[in-house]
C-alpha cells in the first residue's frame, strides 16, 4: 500500500480520545523508525511544525533537534514565543538562529514578488543546511507535511500551474540527504489541531491563523526596507491584539496588515507628515482557493485606525482591502 495515500477506512480524528490513540501509535512508529539516532526539524512555530515538534519530543525527547530560523520577517513576538513554548515549556533541544541580516541584506532593493519569494526560500534552506552541517549524528529530517500538501504535490506533478511559488523546507543540498519522518502526513488540518491540543499545546497556538513561509516579506510590498518592515510589524501586532480582544480572531481565517511602498501627505502636530498607508486585510475561506471579505464593526476599525496612526512610526493612513479572491489573492505578493 502507498504510505502516502490515506486509507478510506481511516476515521476523521475529532476527539481527544481519538487523538490520544493516534499519538500513541505515532510515538511507537517514530521510535521504531529512528532508534537512537537524531532527528532534525525546522520549527517555524506554525501549527504543523509545532505539532510535529510536540509529538516527536514526546516520542524521542532530546534526540529531536529543532532549529528555529528567524528570517527577520516574523511577526512581533513570534520567535520569542517559540523559545518560550518549546525551550522553556517542553525542554526541547532547540537551536535559535537569528538570520535577520542575511535575509534583509539579500532582499535589499529587490522588488519583484517572485524574486523575493525565491530568495527567501533559497536562503532559508541555506541557513538551515548550515546549521545541519554543524550537527553530528543526524540521520532523519522531520517535516510537518500534512495530507493537503501531498494532494497538492500530486496536482503539481500532473502539471497544474501554481499562482505563486510557495516554499516549505525540502530540497536540501545533496550532502544533506536524510530519511524523512512525517508523522502528520495523512492528517487534515482540523485533525492536526485536535492532535496538537491533545499533546498539550495551547488552543491559541494550535488555532492560530496561517502565516506564509516568506512571512512579512510578502506583506512589505516591493523592495523591503527595515523601517517600513518595522512599521508593518507594529501595525500588525496592534491589529492582532484588537482582534483577540474583540473575539474576532476565531471568526475569521486570516487578518493582517500590508504596507505598500508608497507615501502620501498627511498632517500630525500641525506639520506635514508623509507616511505609508497600512492596509487591513481580513478574509474568510475554507481552503484558501477562494476567499470572501468579512464585515468588521466600524467602531473596531476606527479604534484600530486611531491606534495604528498614533502608535506606529511612519504610518499616516489606514485603508481596508475589500477584494475577495478572486480577483485578489489573499496575500498581496
Ligand atoms: P494566496 O495569496 O495564494 O494565499 O491567495 C493562499 C494562502 O496561502 C498562504 N500563503 C503561503 N503559505 N507559504 C505558505 O506556507 C507561502 O509561500 C505562502 N504564500 C501564501 C496565504 O497566507 C493564504 O493563507
């Protein structure tokens, strides 16, 4: 039987009991697969890699080496949270790599969205490979592959064209060929979340909104500059905080800020104040192939606007993107 095909008899995991049974089964399978060898994992802090990390920590403890690469395009507090949850909370064997300068130097002056994506994807692999080469005794690479990824690669193998080049870890250099450990590869996203909670990860972490691999890099439109990236990060943090506070985080699929590479004239403290606009994007979708726009109460939008324009350096306007997908993709780049 092809191990990449979900058996028709496999029941959807919906309860803690079912998740516990799945976890027991996978813990056993992973222990059998890896023996006393080390396993490497790129831990971004996203749902899939976090659940894999928690599962493998349960199965093999310190034999799992997690590498968290901060590409400088993370949201506010995100890398700190990964360290908090996995290093402090779960006592993980975690290597933190601050590669901000490597990424931002390579991206300086690059405005083409696909070039940006390719640079980020390639550099991510290089930074990760550099860390992998420093380690000894690693024989396995764990990945947070889930069933939709497998279905997607089957589609791509059939020659269907993708709109954007997504990146996930894979395609490591020739000298680093590991056997794969992919304990979630037959699960759908909702099942991964149930398993994550059964493993003790917080509801907030397991139900967090998706975040693209290239991170804020595809939301800081055009050529990224450090000041505009910082403004985006701060504005996004305010939006997230207000959505959490107002119970909107669980009602929408994705909500974030985009900052284009353009300025307009504004006024602050009686003086001319040129700044970037912060664009709010809030979408709902089932599968990210199409998306609709969610209505957000005006009072909340006014409050977010007031906070962003007063608290974030360099932003003088707040706009709202009302475009469904199609025609707009969810991310702007
Ligand atoms: P688009 O912009 O194509 O986005 O409508 C659809 C969904 O995919 C997310 N996205 C990514 N996820 N790597 C990822 O893992 C990527 O490179 C990437 N680009 C977009 C996007 O946030 C949305 O949820």
